[in-house]
């Protein structure tokens, strides 16, 4: 079967990096206001990339600020926004702010007055940390007290990176400030707590989910940054191969049955589920979700939050939803036999049920449902399709270069694509990708359609290997193969695919 993938990487030449001394002449707020980034100094002239080089007011303001003549060059707004994000770092300013937050001599962190927490240094330091995380496209901020420092880490493209080390004395004021904003109990330093807050970061409203827990060195805080633009992706933007996307969209057109999405934590299951329900008819169908937690809010969809204290669990909530005339039900996760049974019954009684479930691959979902006590004939009747997925990092287009790779990568690529290659694109690391060689992520997918043959086999005593073999005969593309076709199109690297999918196929 011939498979093509059109989302090819456009390898860019080495970018023209702004000179640090040039950047210092124009403050960040002015650069953002006029969509301008200083590039270099030539004698008494400042070369500036601008979205609108004909903006006389901007040219005059930049000249007055820098005390130099301005030589404008045209660039796109997106290019300038990215350049500003990567060249204006606030780490020095964060350290400057926290230097005045230190605990006074003779006091323990618990004795710091509550009203001091809202003072400029603490608030400004936290704002800068969040702003820098948004600029770096981070999904999480981890504030982790160590023996002698507060470790600040960002999760970027699924990988944790150390960003800052702050004095240990600022840990309690900073984390307490977070707890105040998130509506958490600042007097309780021992029990785990959860909360939520919203901030305006660089003109975008970002919802932040906060979790704290006590460690031997003090409370640690994890901030999950929820950018709604990430949750409103269409199915075509997730990374499906064309044939796999067509197969998945065909499954979604079935009026009732159960569609399961599997993968580990952080594999993008929720994003796929949201993209799925957003492509359905939200006017003519009653769509209800039950989630833990409700991370993103959407119009025309009824979303229910799991609340164990109020007696709302996945199973009890799902049972109640069925009394409210739903057409489509999204179950955040099937964790137990009771929830699985109710979801299967709902799928059999005329509802389209979408859910996530933890399993290694698409065939693993079928056997996971059997392990939860669902009878084979019920799984065969109710299940209409399964998607297994992982996230792989995208190559950075700015620094991607052809290199020779180890033999194991060559062999894995040849096994899945039939092509012989010894050289592949890898990122050498640059400022654009924070020296990782990768920028952004995409999905790799394994889409199982429940054909008549597979349903028939499921009613017999078959093994997972036999089901998997039949699915591949019916043109199911495995995670490994899907990933290697993205390697062929220079979207990612062989090592990324092997790191995320090798244990499933080999």
C-alpha cells in the first residue's frame, strides 16, 4: 500500500541572529508595540526588522529610544513575534526581583506576613516566570525546592528543561503567592492541594491548573499551562496520515458505538477527543462530556467535572448523563470495570461514546476491555474503532542538517518504509529551539477499524498477535510505520520514533 505524507519540513538556511548589543537598545514592550526587532549596529545606524517599514511613527520612536538612525528591513509579523520571544529573556530580571524577597533574619518561612506576598517583587517574579514559559511554548512549570535552591523547570515539547535556580529563601513566598491566586489553603503545607487561576500573558489569556505537594525540602508546585488554541486543533492538524485520517473520519460518521483513544499520559489523547467532538454537529446533536478535570471549555457542549466529594465519579456521572437525552458522550477516561460497563451499554443503546483508555496499542485496548470484565460479544458489538497515539518532537527547521545515523536507526527505517538511507535530518541546536534540535510536536497514530473479520475473530479464542496481524492485513498503519513515514517527510527523526514506539513493535 502506497502511503504519502505531504507535511514536509522546509529546511531553512542558518537564520540571521540579532546582535545582543542591538537588542539591548530597544526594550521589549516597545519591540512588541511596533512589531520590530533590532538586528545589528552599523556605525551609527541600527538595522531593525519590521512588519511595517513604512510606519513613520514607529521609526521615529525607535530612533528616539536608541539615539541612532534606523534602517528598516521587512519581515512577517510571525517571524518578528518569534524573534522577540527568543531574544528578550527575563531571567536576569527574575533574579533581580527575587533578590528582594529573601526571608528576613530570625524568621522562618511560615512567619512571613500574608500581606507581604502581594508586594511587587513576588508578584513580578511570578509574572515573569509565567511569561517566559508562555514565550518558550512550555506546557508545564515545575517549582521544585532542593536542599539549597529552588529549581525552576519548563516542560517544552514534552521534555523537561532546567531554566532557573533561585535562592531557597524565595520558595515559600513564591509558592504561597501561587496558592493565594489559585484559591488554595496557604496555611496547609502538608496535604496535596489543587487549584486554578487565569493570567494574561503577552496578550493571551492562559488558564493555569496548579498542584502542590510537600517534599522533604518543602512544597513543590506544578503549573499546567492551558492554552485554548492548542485544544481547538482540527483533526487534519493533529498529524494523521491521509489514509489514516480518512479511516478515522469514517469511524466518526457512525451514529452510535464506542470509539476509544489510547496512549500514555501526555500523548495528546484529550486533544484528539476534543478535535473529534468539535467536528461533529453540535447544533443537531446533544453532546455531553464528563472529565477529570475539565481543562478547556467549549460552547454548545455540556461539560461535567468529576467531583468525588459531591459523588460525581466517571461511573455515576455517566449513569446520570444517560437520563439527559445525549447523542454523543465523551468520557474523559475509562479507569474501572463499572465505567467500562456503562460506556459499553450506552454505545449499544444508540449513543456515540468517545473515551480514552490506557493501553500500549490499538489491539491492547480490545484486551484491556476484556480484562475489565466486558464480555467478548459486547466488545465486538459496541466497539467501532480504536486510535493509539504518541507525540513525537518535530525537527527544528532553522538548524536541521543531514547527518549519518547509527545502524539501528537505518535498519528500523528500512524495515518500515523499504527505503535504504544512511543520512537523516537532525537539528544541531539553535536559539530558536533552545538548543534541542526540535521545535513543536506532532502525533503518530495507529487506527484500528473494527471490521467484520476482526469482530468474528474476537468471538473466538484469539491472541493479540493474531488480531494485530489481521488488522495489518486490513491496512492498519502501526505506530512505528506511521512515525517512519514522518521521518521520510523530514518531519521528525528516527531516534524520536524509536524512543516513542519501539517497545510496541519490536
